[in-house]
């Protein structure tokens, strides 16, 4: 319980990042939150903040980012994720039939 919240509950963030990937959490009774900046009280359509998709920081776009480009899979500055040779983790691929598992050889 969070006594500072209007409904008394502490809610998980509606927007989260894992590397360069962003995810959104949606559930019944969720407080209004902006998908762009993560703040509550407004939605992305009313938000004037910009977020860099390269470094994930607020206040500038990817085009204006001063941080070195880096791979979001292995954290190397030598290449970006699409050129990464690091083995990918195992992932389930759901198709019309049984689940097919695509795994790297190093598991």
C-alpha cells in the first residue's frame, strides 16, 4: 500500500525499457501515464518531451545524440545490434502448430 497515491496502491511503471526496446504495461484500473516520458497525468499526445532511442535519455533525439553508438545486445561500441555476432538467447516462436524453439548453440 502507498498512502501517497490517490487509490492507496503503488502501481508498476506503464512504460519500461530493456536495452533499446521499450515495453508497455496495460491493466484495468491503471493510472493515466505517458508512453513517451513515463510521467503520470498526461498522455503521449500532450507530451512535449523527446526521448533518444539510442541512449534512452530525455531531452534530445537520436539524431542529436552525443553518446557513442553501442550494441544493445552486448554493450560494445564497435558495432550496433543488427551487426552483433553474439549468440542470441533461446526464444519460443509460436506458430500455427506446436511451439518451435530457436536457440543459440551456447545454452
